[in-house]
């Protein structure tokens, strides 16, 4: 009989979001009359920017004739999209990132997992707690951890707590680590990292020959012009960091699928015998072997994000969701909840009422207010006692959800 990858058996009972879906489906079946408002999974709800839609329609028209038809594209992404990304997202902010250091993909969730393909299994790994579950689960699946303890933390991972006591700031580990996952603006807490804070991490990584995997999927939601959008705004980061970006939230591409990963050509790793190897070459080889690239039509849509009309439309989209976040913050704060986040990210992180666990508060809101959120404990041990609400929904639903919650 074929053998399975037994590392999957180390995973907790279920990935967070499928477990939410299971509970919601069970409730809906038992209460078919209930009108649910979903502020749990961070999926966008507003239409794609018109500029992106038009660009994709034009691309479809091109595909109708032989002169405009496109088959397999470059696995790394079309040059015109990579050049637009480099110019607008990095060079415009003073980052020394070139187009050929950008790899277009179908999602930063995929890339943050697949990056492990080019990294050794003996690296000491650090993650924040709470944390986006994919970082942890992908390491478990690939055999880089031991079993989970009773608290749900895995042997072989170093956990960096994020909480109200430390201002949700990731503190440097006491012992050297090799691989560091950082996400700012943070999912799930909504916290941001200052330039000074990121500089501490870059200095740490360079001093300890460590690699930072920096998830900047929510950078478009930063409202303070003084806050960095990219780790590559920090001196020395080209020698110690990989950055993941996505069009999912800033341009509504969750169902369209387009993202990219930035790997500087100066970034080095080492073999078991100490030979230095550049990570760009390894990732390029990995993508060329295991990935056929994002469709021409979708990449034309992503390119339109950087047009004048596309920039205005995506800014309007981001502003809409941030206004939703502001409403959630204001209403819940006025109702006596302790609230964090929601100022530079589309997520609001709240303390569950005393005496209720994260999942108990989830069930309470589901059953009493018919509102779906995300229990903080699903993001890690340090998330217990907290709860995440997403600003991704219509204005009408957000306002109605707040009225339902504060009525109890």
C-alpha cells in the first residue's frame, strides 16, 4: 500500500478557516432562516477595479486571433508586469529592486509555502504568535517540526509573542534562529512595524546569517506616510530578506489570483558544507520546474493596477475597506470592547469578553448576532482571548453587524 506523508498527521484538528466553515455550515443547516454576516475570512467583496476588468477584456480579445494569441508565458512573469511592479512598488520608494528580481505567481499564500522547497530542513525557524496559520502548517507538512504540545505549539519552532503588553511588536529572539517569518501590517492583529523596528530585524538577520520571509500582503492599507511598505526600504535588507506581495486585497484579486515574490540576486544561502549559493537561482529553478506561470489575461489585469485610472480605483477600494475598519473600531470601542488594529490594516483585533474563550465568543456571535468572525486562538496560543473581525464586506453589512454585536 502507498505510504502517506505522516507529517500531515501532526497537524491540529483542522486548518482554521475550514473549521470556521464547518461550524457556520452546521449552524446554517440548523437555522436556515438566519441571515449571516461574514466578517471572518479576509475575502474581498467589492468589484474589481474597472481598469483591471477592461485590461482583461482587451486581453481576451487579443486571444481571439493568431497575432494576439498567447500560450505558455514565462514562468517568472511577463517582463512588462515585472517592470511595472519594480518601478511603482519599489523604485518609487527608493528600493533597489529590479524587474528580474520579481517572480509573478498565483498567490502569496502559495509562495510563502513553496519557498520551503529551496530551504534546508535543519533551519531553526521563528514565527510570531499569533501567526498566519500557513507559515506554521507548511513547515509541519514538510517535516520541519516535531509534534505539537498540549498548548498547540510545535517542537522545533521558536514562538515570538505579539500581545498588548509588548504593543504587538515582534521582539528579537533570545537565541539565534535561521528563518524568520514576519508579516506587517500584521495578519491577524493589524499591527504595523516602524522603520526602526524593521531595521532591528534586518540587523539581527545580517548578524546571525538569518533569512527574513517578509509578508507585505497588506502594505496598501498603510495610512501613515512615514511607515515603510517594504522591508527593502531598510538598508541591508537585500542580503537577508525575501518579500511576498499580492494583488488580492489591494485590487480585489482574491478570485483572480495574482501575486509576486521578490528575491534579490545578492541574497545568499549555504549548503551543508558551507558553500554559498544564491537563492534567486534556486527559486528560478523551482518555478521553472513546478510552475507554468500566471495567465496572460490576469497579468494584463494586474498591469492595469499601475495605470493612472487603476491607481485611483485601487486607492478608492482600499479607502472603502479602511472606512469599514474605522466603523468597526468606533462602534466596538464605544460599546466597551478593547480594540486593536484597523488603522493601517483591514483587520480589527479585539479582546473577547472576560470569561469567554476565543471559540466561545465565536459561537456566541454566530448564534446570537449571526455574525461570523475569526477566533484568535486559531492563529496561535497567544491569540487566545482575542478575536479578529475583517473589514472586507459591504458598508451595509458592516454597519448592521456592529448593531447586532453591540445589542448583546
